[in-house]
C-alpha cells in the first residue's frame, strides 16, 4: 500500500467514519478511486509528497480529473479542511475541556 493511502485510511477508517472512506467526498458516491494530493508539484500527483491528511482526499475519477481546474481544486481543499476539522472536533473530550481554565469560547459546541 502506498504511504499516502495508509495515512488516509489510518485517519478516516474507524466505526464512525467508515462510510466516508471509499466515498468520493465531492459527489458522495461510492466511486472513490483515487486519493488526490490537493497541493502537488508538477502534473502528476503520484510524484509529490504532500502526505498530510489535510492534503489528501478520496475522489472519483471524474472529480479527480476536474482537479486540474485550479478553482475547483481550491474548493476541494476547503471541503477537505472542513471535514478533517469536523472529525477532529467530534473527537474532543468535552468534559475534560470543561474542566480546564480556558476561555468559554473554546469549550464545547460554541465554536461549531
Ligand atoms: Zn465524485
Ligand atoms: Zn491528484
């Protein structure tokens, strides 16, 4: 398995998010075939090394191809950040945060 595929699966594959995993995260079908490097150098993303989860997104063939359009690729970047953030937020231990001396703003669902 390629390194970025493993990084992607390690992050997304658990009980809660399994349904998203082989999804194209743009059209929400089960046709996800490629894990796209959102910001890559050169034409072929397979040669680039942006292997952070915020740079990786599973797409169907059609939407992967569409990423050659710069503006669409920017949209993909935004969508990916939102979904990564949402997952990380869902994993926060709210009770623990409530016990810390931090501004109320950062406690719980205020920032959703
Ligand atoms: Zn798609
Ligand atoms: Zn790509």
